[in-house]
């Protein structure tokens, strides 16, 4: 297929042939804005193959000595349809039979066969794999971490207080156009997968050292609630969670598990906690400054852990699912 800026379409090639019947090829080529070699190519193809010579030819080579044999491709398709094996399993089984193929090559053949996804194996197009539920069995079994970035509230309030067309909002926009940075607050949160006990700190960035310091303080906070050992830490693939400082705080006795890229549902407990926090405290009311919202987050975190009913705890607060009771909770707060 010709690209959109090609000077010769199939119809243009026919016009080239007609003009070259009575005129020199070099003159016609200069008139049509192409090289003489290009014009000669299409004239010779027409003389040799007729109208079929004016059609674009495929770029597929005539011979591919190292291509995958047809029998192997048929075996790959058979295993995929009948046994629903993955590309890695098919590669292993082929190697056991003496056929050496790269896993990427097997994946490419499955995609060309229309079997790249598990749901493509079902004629109705439905997913034939039942999703498994990630369930923590005891406090500290699975700990979920995430960072939520929110805009910093300027002193005197932002546009939620004064409106989009306010003088203060326009002044902030002019300062931003002049090069001033708006600034963000990074809410580092950690949630226990069993009890849903949560801990949040507003910090200035999401670097590896910052995330490591947050995890160290969170471990102390969890230890005060009876969770003295964390068996598994689940995070996304952010750079702060792949740093050496964070790995050192995680420790050798704790397994660090990364979620699949672009799959936030694998870290759903802390993602759901971020949504609840956004609905109930971050955007529940306008704030005049960032310090007021920080104080509101601290107060709401106490309410969430010790007083707010949670569906995962059968309508009880998350602290009710801990094996060790917490006795240093304020009975009431403003």
C-alpha cells in the first residue's frame, strides 16, 4: 500500500505508462516529479506483467529458511486450543521434543493465530478464566502501599473557595505561566489487607528515601497495634518502590511483591482506600490552606481506623479485626 504522500498511486502509474508511449521516460519523470529510475521501473513492470505489474508487491521474502515449520505451528495451535497452555509452557514442551523456539516467537505465532488472549479461546468471546480473590489470612499477611498526588492548596484557598474566575485564581494562573511551580502533596498510604487498618502521611515527594522512611514509620505504627511482622508488601512498579533504600527497609524476612503493570486492581485495597479518603476528606469541603487539610487527614484517619464502619469488617471499624486490642484511642474528637 502506498503512503499518503506517494507521488504515484495505481492510477498515477497508468497515466505514467500512457505518457511514456510517445515521450521519453526522462521527460515524463521530470514532469511528474519522480526519478527516471522509478519511472523506468514501472514501465518495465508493465511491459513484462501488464496491468498486474502496476499493483504493489508484498515485501514478504520468497524464501525463509529459518521460519517455523508448519507442523510446529499446528502443534502450538493444538496445545493452545485443547490444553490452554501459556507461551512459556508451550516453549518448554517444544524444547522437550527437540524443537528450540524463543518464547517471543511462540507468542508471535499465537497472536497471528488469534489466540494471544485467553478470552479468544472461547467462541463467545467471554473470559474462560475465573478471577481469583486476593485474601489476607491474618493481620500483617499482606500490606498494600500506594502514593496519591494532590495539588497543594495555596494560602487563602484555591479555586474551590474563590471560584474559577476569581482574582486569586487568575493570579495563580499568571504565576504558573511565568514559571512558578504549582506544587504537590504526596499522600503515602499503607493498608493492612486483613483488617483494613490504614496509615497516611502527607509528604513532599515520592522518592525512594521518602518511601523508605514512610515504611519505617508505618512499621512502628503497626507494631503499636499488634502487627509486629509484615509477611508481604504489595506495591506498584513506581521508581520509589524499586529503590535500594526501600528494599533495605522491607527487609529479607518480608516478601516484596510488585503488581502487574497498568493493573491497579491487583493493589485494590489501598486504591479503594484512596478513593474513600478523596470522597470523605480531601474534597469533602474547601480548605483555606494546606495545613488545614493535613489536620483534617489526621483526624479522619483516626475516625477511619477506630470508628467508621467497614464492610470488610462486617460493619465494624478496622481496628476491631486486630488480635491485639488498642487502648490509646481518643474517645471523641472534633
